[in-house]
């Protein structure tokens, strides 16, 4: 296939060869893989964008806590927060607000787009929708940026992992942060190489992050970890656009992430037996959720 890639180096070579962006290569590769026309692939992503917007709208409308009581109301709380000296920039604040809305909607069993997973579903959409608003980008640009992030996610999924159960939270929220960092960078006019620098910097910053959901629920620390991933993605994109490079190339960072994930004990891979899940609070929530002391 003309646009097939399995690593960052191969994808970067394809952008060089065709003189185009990561999003274009990913769109063409996806069309080839699914035997669809490019326009159909774009239409499908536009449909997912609509699902994301509905999740944000519904998430913003509700402030009640989830059934577990672990999440809910923070999207509205952050919207209302207007300090005299806003040290957190508006696009980042908006991105986190959108992310909270999506994650809170998920915790109420609403429909979301796993991006790349449910636990990390707020990071890429939050970053891209907030950045598109700040930069005055239309839906066509937004959909392309979603494909940029998808290209990065495909590489990580093929060469490492994307699930907390196999690689810890670095694989979920860390990957989402890398995907968002690359997409933000392309959306802002960065080169393909700068996109990969941003992805490498973002993923490095979250290497080793464990998966320790309290009560085994995708709420705490998941909701707020998406906020961490968003701030990390904006930071990485800015560094890359400033010309700062990662000392370790993207593909090697992915390899490191895979090796760290494989050496993580099971207690820190979504079993709710270690980390925050094993704190006094975590145990109390587990008993409340499971209805026993086991
Ligand atoms: S802590 Fe685990 S379940 Fe929660 S977002 Fe991270 S990887 Fe997903």
C-alpha cells in the first residue's frame, strides 16, 4: 500500500516523499486500509466530531455527581472560575473544561468517542476543540488534526500499547497527550518533524505513569489525569514550535514506554490493587462499590 506506515520514521519519510502533512498521510492510509474514498473517511471523522460535541454539551449541562460520587460538576466549576489574574491560559482552561465535560458524561454512562480509550477520551478532543476556537480554525482543519493524532496513536498502538491494563496510564493518558501534542502542532502550522518532536516530548513527560483507578472505576484519578495530559500537550507543542527537540526520537520513546509497561507489576495495571486505589480512600471506595471488604 502506498501510504502504509508502522513507525514514526516511516510516517515522516512519507510526508517528505509526498511533500505533505501527517494528517494527509493518515487520511490516505486509512482510506487504503478500509477500501474507502478519502471523502468517506473524512465524513466518518466528522461524524465522530459530532458525537464529541454532543458529549461536551450534555456533560456541561449536568453538575450532579456520578453514581459512585467520584466525579461530576467540575466542568461547570471550572467554567465559573474566573480569577483576577488568570495564570492558566484561556485555551488550556477551555480544553480542560471540555475534557471534564466528556469524562463526566462518560461517568454517567453517556456516549463518548474513545480517543484512544475511554479513560483518556477528554485529552485530544479537549485540546483540539479549544485550540480550534482560539485559532479560528474550521471543522475541516479540526477533522484533519484528528487524523494527525490518529496517526500518532496508530504507531503507539502498533509498537507498544494503548491500554492501562497492558501498559499503565502512560499508555492511555500518555499516548493521548502525545497524540494531542502532535495534532496541536500541525494545527498551528508546525512541520511534520515538529509534530513528532512534540509527541516525543509529551510522551516522555508521562513515562512510568501507573494505572490505579479508585474502585476500579474510570473516574479517579482518570478525569484529572486528562487535565494533566492536556497541559502537558500544550507545553510540548510550544516547545516543539520553539525549535526545541527531544534528545530521544519518538520511535525510541515509544519503545521505552512499551518496555516500562511490560515491567510494571499487575497491581499498577488497572487491577485497582495498587497506587491510589490501594490508599485508605481507595479501599473505602472499593468496598462501597463492590459491597464487601475483599
Ligand atoms: S488510571 Fe487507568 S483507567 Fe484511569 S485513565 Fe489512567 S489508564 Fe485509564
